[in-house]
């Protein structure tokens, strides 16, 4: 499903694993960590590497993904 939803059809297994791990980390840490560098440190990658891997496959930037998750939580809190 991730490959279909994020245009990662041509991604290698390592790139796909990196994208999965990044999204999982966002879900767990979005309340405390708000920068790409924080997540890159958790993944033992550089922020540039993380950005390049995601950008190569047409997904939003890592910072945009973090902001989208924060906004989603804000909307949820406003509604409930």
C-alpha cells in the first residue's frame, strides 16, 4: 500500500524501509521532535540523505510530512 500511495513503485527495498521507518518515527515522536535532523539522527542518516531518498520518488519533503502530522493532530484536538 505504501508503494502505491507514495509513488515508491521504483524504490529499492532499503529506500522503502527508510521511508517506512521515517513514517513510523513521525507517528511516535511528532509531539516532541519537529525537525528533520531529529529524525535523521534516529535513523542514523543525514537530513540530506533522508530528503533525497524521499524526493527521488515524488513524496512530500520530510519536513512537510512532519508538519502534516502535527496539523492532523491539531485538527483532531480541535474536533474532539
